[in-house]
């Protein structure tokens, strides 16, 4: 890092920088979405999609709700030409969906582009040429006037070929490398193209401002967008579009601020797939809006399915921490986070909440097809009693007493720590069953009988160390009578601190579960649980389980 002096800012601020957009604090409506997964996304893949994969992906994008889909550069390769023709000839394009094709400003390329669209109902022909200082000087070696002439001649050719074609054909122009272009020049070239196309309310055109290479902080891009929006000719008949790339990791912010600054449309891809660091991620953009109560007009209610289709057809992986779609984005391993989420969910159950406000969860994972037990509360050695207790309650119907949750939490964390792995919900449940439920050693419960009276009389049959014991006790309740029988007959000393019971609503509805906490003379607490079809038997088993925990600790 010794050459910092060879770098400087490569962008150009607009001559007027009002930043009116900065007074807005959220996007209040969905933009026009255009998926470029099949063009920008596809050209970034190590192994491009096959024709069959592209056809499947196109149909899935339609299912999600995209009304504009860029399908390729048909004059650039036979594969992309064949794909465009397949969509049209197989009648795979719904009447309310517009395909988009890309072309350079060269007549033979434009001619073949229009040939690829023969028979299409709705299409956008996307014309582009590079306008930045670096491209003009280093690549094309052309003056500003010559660069403008390339764009204008291409615009005239599009208009000429469209007049001879069938179908509803619209135009789009991109000053490629817009972010490295002087703003006055970008405005001039776009306005000259607009003068050729003469957009109307019935036939609007798209002016697309690509961050071909992201070169600035997002507020700079937004100011550039605002300048263009305020000064484009025919503005009321222009759909102002953005195409941000993610070189600086700012594509989402560039898009959101650009929309505030006047843009009407976004070109992007699912999960940001694209060359270099990628395009803007439309999933994140859309769900950011959703999280603030704005309908994005795209269907992402089954994110696991979206991920599955995307990964299969592109052979790319969605990063675990990718917003909304990543496997771990809702996962809480931290005990304090789990406790806050569990309490937040409990709050929602107890209150009539209009809005989603659960700590650490910006949206309800279930809204996008995720689950609380597998996606949110994840159990490892960092987990806490709140999260473990919440998981046992939500998935298995076990409503543990508050103090018992802490004890169970330490037990589960210890298992995870020793095995050096995350525990699945079923593994957590198995740890609970093994360590707390119906524990029958060293004291093995065999039977119990009760006689009512002024006090309850209990007869309890247990086995220990190969011997059978018939124990008797009395108390002010059945469990108290059993407790006294165990203490007297087995020479034990403990106090019953906590007792709780409930029916198991998840799983077998014929079973009940009881929880018992006992305290030894030195103040140590021990816990047990019992499960049985008879609630009293479950209670006795819970008490004996706690007693066995105590005896094992001695």
C-alpha cells in the first residue's frame, strides 16, 4: 500500500448540487424492476447458463413478478440469438412482460438485433455507447462530438428499424460508464438522443444511468442522478433508470439514494450476481422496502425456493450472510440475542401488535418462507437459556419453568461445546430427554398409589442398587406425600421448590409433562421432567428425575 499517490477521484460532480433528495427518508413506492440476470448475470458466470437453464430461469423470473427482463445481446452470439428466438417462437413471454435486448450503435448489429425480435409482442431495444473520459481518450480515441454522433446515429437507426417492425418496441439509451463522465456531457448526449426519439406519454423512452464502475460515495451518485432528472428534456415522458454495480460495496445504497433522487427504474440481478463485484441485488432492495411497509411488487415469499433455483441454474452459491437470502442471516447464536428474540415473540403473543418490532429481526422470517426453529434460534456453545427454552417450546411444546431453562441451557451448551458443533433442534430435544426426562437411575420408579384423607398418603415402589423398596409417606398433596416417602425411605434430604405441569400440545396429545425442581441442603438446585399419559405419574417421574440428578452429583 505504498502507491496511494497514484489514485484520485475519477467522478465528476454536477454543476448544480441541490441534494433535494436528502430530505426524504424512505422510498415510498416500488420502482419499475428490470432483471438483467440473463445478460449481465449470465456473462459473469464461469460457465454460462445453457439454453435450457436460461429458459427455466426466465420463467422463474416471470413467476417472481418481473415485468421487464433483459434476455441478452442477440447480435453478439448465436446462443443469445437462439435464446431470444426460442422465447418468441415458443410463446413463452406473457403479454404483460417485456423482454429487453442490448445493442451497440453499429448498423449490422442493430439490424440483427431487430431480426431476433421478429414476432415479439413487447420489447425494449437497449442502445449504449461509452461516454467516460477514460473510454473516450484511451479506448475509442474520439472527441465528445464524435461520441455524440455515435449515439445519435444509433438512435436514428433504432427509430428506422422499429418503424419497419411489428410489435410494441420501446427504446432505452445508456451512456455507459456514466459515473466517469462529465455531467454536462452526459446530459448533452442523452438530450440529443431524446431529440431523435421524441418520447411521448404513449411512447416513453428509458434513459439508463449505469454505474458501470462504481467510483464514488452513494450521495455523489444520487446527486448525479438528481442533476440528470432535473435537466433531461421530455422528462415527463422519460423513465429514468439506474444500473448500479458494486465495486465499492455501495450498490444498494446507490440504488436507494438514486431512487430518492428521481430515478423510476432499477436494473439488477437476484443476489447481486454480475461481473467483478456484481450488480445491485434486487432481492435486498425489494425486501428493504418491504421491511418499511412498502410493497415491492415482487414475490419473495419463498426465499429458500428462490435460492435453490438461482444456485442450480447459475452454479453460484448465496453467501451465508447475504441479506435476507443467506442461510444464517436470521440466525441468533448469542444468548442475549436469543433471549431478546424469544421475549419479543412472547410480547407479540400477549399484545395486539399492528407492526413487526421484534428485536434483531428486521422482518418476520416466516414472511419469506423461513422458520423460527431452524433459521432464527440456532444452538451452539454461545447460546443462552432464552433461546434454548424458546426452541423447546415452539418446536416441541415444552414450557419449562424459568429457572429450569437456565439449567437446561448450560447442559445443552456444554454438549455443543464438547462436540464442537451446532446442535439441531432435534439434537437439543434429545439432550433434554436424555438428561432430564424420566431419568430412572439410580432410583428406578416402578409404581405409586394414593389414599386420600386429611392428608394424602402415598405408597411408592422403587428399585435401587438391585433392591426393591416400598416407601410410604404423607403430605398435603400427592407430590408432597411422594417427596416425604422418598426422603424418609431412602434417607434423602431436599426441598421441592418448583412444580409445573401441562399437556403436550405438540406431538402426542395424549401425553402430559411435569417439571420439578428440588434443592439440596447446600442450596444447589436440581431439575427433572416426567412424561406420561397420566399427569400424576408424570409428576412422580419428574420428582424422581430431579432426585436422581441430585444423587448423581453426590
